[in-house]
C-alpha cells in the first residue's frame, strides 16, 4: 500500500536487473496494482477465495477500477456486511500468498496452481485463527 514492494516497475526505476512481465500471468508489466488486482492468475485466486468464504466483495467481477493498491485495499476492507477486522486479515493473507507465489516462481522456479494456492490459504487461515486471529475465524468457519 505504500509502494514498497520490489516489483518490476520499481526495479526498472533503479536500473536493476528484472523481468518486466508479471511472472504469474506473463502478459503485463508487473506493478503492485497489477500483481494483486489486475493479474488474471491473481483474479482467479481471489475468485476462488470469494467462493470459499462466501464474500461477494472479494469477487474480482465486483471490483471497480482503482488507481492504486491503497484505493483497492480500502474499498475491499470497507466491504459492508462482514467483520471488517476479519476481512482485513483475509486480504493480508491472500495478498501474502500471491506475493509468496510470485517469489517462488522468480527465485525457486517453483510453480503452484490456483487450487494449490487456495489450499495453502485455507491451511494458513486455520493456523492464523489458532494463533489468535479471532476475527478471521468468521471467514474460515463459513468457508466450505
């Protein structure tokens, strides 16, 4: 949200070595906004998470156009009808899973499928709840 992720656009601005294209979809310049909101691969993951926790706000088809990660994040975090602290925890969890997948592809040459990432998110969410993320429990317990 503070434009601190070392995505391709930031690396290019410093003339550092990088792959300009998003490693998740391979079709667009990698920026924070693309990686978390616009990337086709990420949108499939978000859609699967939305179905899992029955949260329409997380369905990418329901998102409006955003010009920054902060605007996108704020719009999702303020979604009506659900626990806002739980929603923010879930947003962090999914974004973290996408960032880890991006890094695994770049640094380890390991590629996970969307269902594998969703299973990892489900497992991590349960661990987070056990560790004290009580507001996230509403989403985890409602998930199929």
